[in-house]
C-alpha cells in the first residue's frame, strides 16, 4: 500500500529532473532484494520426531505397599498382596475351603486392569516361590497344586467366564504352565508338561486379537527383556487354551492371580517382576 501512494509523487519528480537524475531516482525506487528472508524461515530440525505412545503401560511394582490402580475381585481370598522390593508378591497362607481356587464355579482373587481388544499383555518372571525367597520355587512334595499367573475375565465378575495361564506345580506335573478356559462355571484345563519351566517361573504373553480371541505364548524368564530379544513359544504349539473359550466383549479385565488347590504345599508366594500392556 505504501508503494502505491509514492507513485504520483515520484512521477512528478521524474518529469522535472534530468535524465541522469531520473535514472538515479528509478534505481532508488527499486526494492532491494533481501537475501536473508529464506534463511530466516527454517522449519527443519535435526532432532528426531518422537511420538508419545500413550498405549503402552509398564508396572515394575516399585511402589512399596498396596498395588496401584488395579481393580481387585475377591480380595479376601488372598488378603496379603502387595508390591514388595520391586515385585508383585502374593502370600498365600491358607486355602481353607479352596477359597483361593480358580476352577469351575470357584473364583479366587484377581488384581486386574481393564483393556480393550486388540491388546497385548506380558507378565515377566511370574510364578511361585517360598516364604523365605520368592525366587526359589517350593519343592513339589506329594503333588501340590500351586500357581501364579495371568487371567482374562469378562467385565462382570459375577459371570464366571475367564481364561488363564499360570506357572507352578500341577499335581504330579511339577514346574509347568497350566492353561484353562472357564465358560459359565465349567472349566477345561491342560498343561505343557513337567519341568518345562524348571525355575517355577516364566514369562507369559497373551495377545487379544481383533476378533476377540486370545493367542497365548510363553518362555523361560528373560530378565534383560529391554535389551535382549524375547523367544516366545506358542502355548502347546497352537497358542490356544483347552476347550471352548468364553465369548468376550470389546473390553475385558486382565491381571494377576495366585491360587492353590487343597492345602498341600501351602503356604507359598506368587511373584512377578513386571507387567506390560499394549492397548
């Protein structure tokens, strides 16, 4: 706009000036080229673009005391559950009347997170230990049933529909991983064989697929999972748990359970180093 106002004035000056003065004045009216403009506007950066991944969650149980932000069902079944020295620790002192059991119509304690299909859940170094040392599995004398692991449950805890994968001793099959589907209080169960997890602990991975089915994996514990690749194996070579699986809705609870069948082998502890969730 300022250049337009100058045009009539400049024209009068040009008519009254000599040719040399006119040339000089025309040169003065030409806008100078600003070579710095393009360099000054520089949106590029050498820093990499870092995307925030709000869909990933990890709990290392590094807050001493009660578990943080878990939904708990049947807390009284295993009342002594906490984060202790950087681990989930469930101390199972008594199983009178099979109060801790997850089988058929029985539902023990679960500490869970709400997730939506599709999802992925990993429990690291989960299994059983002694009261004195959670990282030493109890010797399986007289065929005990002692487990700790991961359960997927429908959002209504009054509906007895769940799937679980647990690590421990299954009667005469010691140091194993057990899989179970429970539909309307009717359970189907099997395992992957004796001595497959010789420490009595393992890593469990459950993938919730887009069609709301589950694929299950396991491996012996990978303590350096952040720097060392995992070596997942499909549960019983198929990734499928036994029997018919529940029909899950778009959301489920998934979390940690520790339980026994009978009193043989009690007391003991359930242990887990960390959980990871992609949702």
